[in-house]
C-alpha cells in the first residue's frame, strides 16, 4: 500500500508544531463538530468523513514508514546520520508527525539514536549476549520447599496459555479468551485514554486502594450493600483472584473449586501452594450436599465459585441454591470467592440477571471479584475486589506488597469509558452480537458435528462446552488427538483436561465464539473441525 501523501485529506491536522493526531485528533474533531451549527452539518459532512479517514490511515502510514526505514538502515554505518525529517517527509510523502512517530519507534527498538538539535543516527550494534551458563542447580533449589508435607509449587500455566497465545496465521481462533477486535470498543477506549491523559494529576501517584470515584462505580455495580470503602481496584480479574487466594488460605491448605472450573484460577491456587479440591456441579450449579461434605472432609476455609455463566459450562447457580451455598460456607467458617467475570458478557435473550452473591451477604462471607477487561480489551486490566470486615485489610496489604497500585492513567481511562454515552451502546452491541454468534455456532455444530454433545446453550459468556463422542470415565486421553487434528485442519480449540483439578469424568473441548470475527468464520471453523474428525475416523 503506498504511503499517504502529506497534502491529502486531513493533512493540516497532521502538520505543524501543534499537530493533532490519533485519539487527540478524534477529540479535536468531535469537539469541533459539537460547535458547528446544525444547519451547516450537511455542507461539511464530506470534510469530517475525509478527516476521520485520514486518522484511520495514520497508524498504517507509520508502520509502512518504519518498515521502509528499517530496510534502509544497512546503507548507513553505525553512528551515521539519517536524512532529516524534512527530507523524509518529501521522499515518502508523509506528514512530519508520521516521520516523528516512525523515528521514535525505531529508537525504541534500539536501531537509531536521536539527538535533540542534531537529528537521528544509526545505533551501534548491541553487544552479543554471553553464552548461557549452567542453570541446572535451580531444579534442586526450586524443589526444596521444606519437606514432603508441603504442596509442590510447580506452576502449570498451560491451561491459561491456550487462551492467551495467538494462533499461527490462517488458524481460526476457537480457543481465545477475549473478545475479537471487532467487538472491542477501540474508538471509545482511545478517546477515553486521550481524555484521561489530560486530567489534572493523571500521571501522578493514585491512592493505593484506587481512585475513589472508580471504587464507588464498582460498588454501585455490585449492589447497594457494598460501598466504595469496601472496594479495592486491581490489575484485572486474574490479579484479584490471586490476591484473594493468597489472603484467605495459607500454603498447603485445601481450597474447594467447582468441577470443571477456570484453569487460570487453578494455576493461581497451585502457584500459591494451595490444594484445589473439586466439588461436582449439575445443571443448577455447584451441588450443595457435596459442598457440605467437602467442607467437612477437608477442613477447607475457602470456596471459589462462578455463580453466573460459569466457565467453562455456562451454568448459572439456581436461585434456591444461592442462600444455601452461603449458609454452608458460613457454617464452615469459610469464605466464598465469587468470580463474577461474565456479568457484562450477558446475551440479549438471557432475561433479568440475579444479583451478585455479595449483594446478599451481610456477614462478609463473600469476597467479590469482577473486571472490565473481558468486555473491553485484554489491555484494559482494571478490576475490583470487594469485601467487608477484617479480611479487607489483609487483601489491601497483599495488593500493596505485590503491585503498589494500578497505574492511574488506566484508572482514569476506565472512569472516562464507563461514564461516557458510548458505554451503554457498547454493552448492548456486545450482548446482541454474542447471542448471534452463540446461535450460529450451535447451529453449525448441530449440522456438521452432531456427535459432539452440547449439554447447555449458555445465556452469557463467549464459549460452548462440548462433550467428545464416545467419551466416558477415564477416556479424556482422546482430547490431545482431537486438539492436534483440529490444529492440522487450521482451527485452534481448547482441550477440556485443564479445567479439571482431578481426573475428568469424560473428554471435553471448549470452543470460543467471542474470539472470532463473526458468523462466517464460525461456519468455516466448524467445517474444518468436521474435516479433522473425519481424518481421525479414517485413521
């Protein structure tokens, strides 16, 4: 793609000493638009469209210029001076801002050095890294945790990495854990971050508990029984889970978990030295009679639950069981960590949602975890912990020791986002699109792969939990073959084994419909899965 000429539409926006670009330019245009009299709107619509088009092309222009300059660097000796910004503007027909950003990126990569008033120069080669030494001693040190009675702290992150690692090009991402970029509110996020950066003190040190306004917002979302004073701002839901587990149970202690459950929580528990103990579920959520038995048998003082659109099953805890689960935990002197990760991933045909467990908890049994990350962007790592009573001080202390505080610009941007008119529109759009994609995936599976059992069509979340054909107790070993065959057919899926902390009762796979571009890609992915299964049967 040729680079955009500097004198094209919007060139004035990207030139001069006070040039506006990116989110700042979006705000500039939006602000100007608000000041235009209504009667003039039709006459200038074309200009605004041209300006927005120029904004969207700027990012690709910078990337193209970086690629060109990187290829040209071999023409200069180390320390050699690169052409001036004016020369690059004329040669590549781009704006001064584009040149400035391209040079800044090359400097960040260590390829060039900039000297104010003198220009940019090719950097000297980096000193080669020394050969690696002998690190085998670490195996002995890391295994010496104090004796055979201590739980090994080996960290298995494979279940998490399945949903975090980007698949190779051309592979359909049915294993993703986040919304596809087409569902993320990128424009609203950019505008919110730009506005946040201009707030007074935005780059200063925030309160360690989080901005009071953001804590109050999360409290209102949880329910009237929770106040801003009960909330700590965290770096996303995973960080909040890890903090809660460390605060509530000592190393070596048992922690009760739903079976199956979220692998990231299992990994965090094991990394803390805890022993996850499974409590089976049915169509109405965790089974109370087995929960009570597990508390008695293990002496556990913590239960981790996802009572709304549970991951991976999509189950919602039945209304009659909600007070029963809390009563069982209270009788055992135990805490309930409520991971309310999917409340904002509700589908628009779900009907009214139950309140969080924390909203009906006068005794402080529940430690509530929630986050903005899942419904916005993987990089907006802003979440919350809510608790009442002495446990809040322990949560606060562990959070401060681990991370001091969540960066203030992210907190300010989160406030700007949830307070903007675009927030409600985004939630509504995601709700409708997730329902549409869920329906499309279920229909495609029914037509192409009827042998995969779908016990439940969830009303929230972004995935389906499927039982493999012919799988029974002890047959989960079929999963690796299915996952490998799917990848050979260019579709990535998540195996079910990492969702169990003990032997699984059957083989499963988890398919995400939130991480792909839409119904067409879902249909193609399911078609590839059919090919993969046919290959296994032929083999």
